[in-house]
C-alpha cells in the first residue's frame, strides 16, 4: 500500500535507511585567512567597507530592508538555491531526502550546492557580486560565527534581516544555545544550521586518571604527548580559558597573558605539535595522549571503534561554534529561503539531518525522534549531540572581532606559537 505524507509533508518511508558514511564536517573546517599562504583576510575585510561598493538598502525604518513592509512586497519563487559545506546533510542514493520532502510539501525545488569549503574563500567569491549590487546566485548561505568575515558580512549590510513572522518552528524548537546568540542578538540575520564544541580528548589506555581541566594540557608528566590546535582562534581561546578568562569579553592584554602561558607550555616540551584536522589521527595513532579536540570528530572516532578516546568539556568551559544560515542581500527568493530555513527546525526534519551529521543539534526535540523513530540510541544518547544542562552552562562564545586591526592583533599574539 502506498503511504501518503503526513501533515508535515514528510513521507514516513523516509525514516529508515537515511544515513551513510561521510567525512566529518570538521575535516573541511579551518579558521580561514591566517597563517602562511592563506588568503589575505585583511584585503577581504577592508573590502567590506562602504568605499568602492554599491550602498546597501537601509535596514532601519518601517519600509527598509527586512521590514514588515519590505517582506510583504516579496513574491515566492519556485526554486531555493542553498550554499552549504560538503557532507553536511542527510544523503540517500545521491539525493537529500529532507530536501525532497520539502519540495513535495511546498512545490519549491532546492538546488543544494556544496560550495563552502572555507569561510573566507567563499566570502571572497560572493563579495564582488554584493559590492556590485547583484545577486550572489544563492538564497541561503552558511557561514561560521567565529570567523571575522561573519561579523563583517553582517556589518556591511549584506545579510537580509529575517522575517520573524515566518519562524514558528524556530521560535518553538530552537535550543537556548542558538536562540538569541551573542553573535547575532535576537537572531536578526541568522538561524543555526549545526554547532560543535572545541573541548578536550584523551586516550584512556594511557591516562587512567579522570581528566577534568584544561590544566592537564600544561602538566609536565604528559611531556611530548599533548596536541594543541594550529588554529590561532581555538589555540588562543584555550589559553584564555586556562587562565579563567572568558574569551568573549577578553582584552589584548589578556591575550598576551594567555600567549605567555602557551609559550611556557611549548618551551617545556609538553606540546608534541600544533595540529590542524590531523589531530584526530595523532590521537588514534597514539602519537598524542591528550589535547584539544572537536566534539563531532571524537564522536565519529568512537563509532568507528576508537572507544578509548574520551571527549570532555573542561571545568573551565569549552568553545561553542555554530554554522549559520543567512539570506544574502539581493537574493532572488528570500521568501523561499525563509520557508526552508524554518522547515529545517521541524524536529522530524532535524532528526534526519542530525542522525547523519552527529554535531550539536539546534533542536532538542529531535532527540526523542532519533531514539524512538529512527532507533539510533548512539546518537540520541550522546551528550556531544544533545548537550547536558551542565555542558550548556559552560559553553563559551568566541571573541567577536570589531575590525581588521583586532584580527591582526590576535594573530600577532598567537600565530608565533604555531609558526615558531
């Protein structure tokens, strides 16, 4: 017998066999625009100013961009063009069942482009169109909140303020971690796609004690077996947390204090190396016994048999990062974009996406669906996917850079540790 979609437009047959192995999202994530050979972040940020570009519509007033009057004049198109990172949505036989269900429900086709490999490089590609007052070709773009180009994208006026009348799912189901976030107060411009933690991990075969603090990274007894991040943002943030300093409200003087402590750690030979994504291989290969780690990677390692690698949220807290959906200025179908973005917050939809992604889910209500309908207790019961209240309480936000001078000051402080 043919089964009809339910009242949410979902085909019940989609609830089985949705996932297949994929690369970790974090295998493609790196803090762009810093370090030798990287794209010049300074040039990108400088180009975000008003000089040389087309002035953007006003985001203020009763009739400005994103106002109720502005939204009332928009017409819905038949296609939504969605730019996201690779390996970051449910896949079944080459298609995306959640997006197929959206098309079946709304009649709108979704062109899903896996074109974001690096925040700064992607921004560099779409910036010329925005400066010229032209559409980027995308109705939704996904960018990470803890990189400078995210805040510059917003400050330049290149994101359309969201229509909050079209966000019932978000208002009802979004977690506290992504609702009214510090990087976008009131969710004026963004809705989270997925999130993750930069915490710690250690090998329980070699470390029998219960590690709870970042101070273990500075313990001489682990000399030569500690892995630190080469990403200056995560490295510097860890140094600040180890001193009891919240990175979000930190100052340049405190950055230097953190760098001094990290330099002492390095001079003492405690650090084996400063790793990019290869840190997880070093842990698996037992080159390192403990170090900074991304939550999704450790969850994947555990599922693949490396149950001796344990992830933890340190007593001092852990950095919480989020990839965010936004509607770029001059988008062809902002109404369609709003419809799709809120659809993502339907708990059943989010359950299918999360059962594939294994990152921190923005919709806590998806947990019961993953457990009882998708029958996947590993994901449903993981605090790395559905953080406990204690984890949520110690989640830390990254420093929000105000301008390129602050970016340069941060990098001047922490990059010498990695490059020296």
